[in-house]
C-alpha cells in the first residue's frame, strides 16, 4: 500500500508537497441523503392522492426535494397548497427512490397525486 501510494504521489508530480490522508472517523455524521431517507414515512392510498382526507403533508428540513419510493412503478405529481398548482407528472420506478418535486422550501404544504388510484411506499421530504 505504501509503495503504491508513493508511486501515485510521484506520478502526480506531488513529490516534495505535503500529502495528508485521513480515514473517516467511526462517528462520522451520515450523508444528507441518508438523513433525508432516514426520515421517510409510509404512504398508502386507494383514492389516487396522499395524504388522504383533507390534509396536507409538510416538508421538513431533512430533504431539499420531495422523494418517493413506491412499491411499484407510478406516475406522480406534487400539488402545492400555497399556489394551488401541481408540477408535471414524473415516473418513478417501483422499489427505487425518485424525485417528485425539486428544491422545495422547508415547511411547504403539499399533496401527491398518482396516475392510478392505488399506490403505496415511502415519502421523504
């Protein structure tokens, strides 16, 4: 390892320059993505939108976007209380995280609409 590192430093023309390599600490904070998804909540709907009823979901400070991980492939749009407008439909593959809305301010009220009545999975906002 040391010989490989010395060769790499020499090849980069860094001989004579200080090179400091540190290993990550055991208590390092999780990445922003892990923190965002770590706060995900389950959703389930049979009426084509979430949350069901007359309420709204509210974005947190954990994520910059509204992310959805559906159990099966869906088309989803995000509608915002403040404007009454919805963004374009986005297709998100089942079992994977996808972005339903980007760059959403913390504390924004919204609901999700789905192209089919039935959908379930996770939401991280």
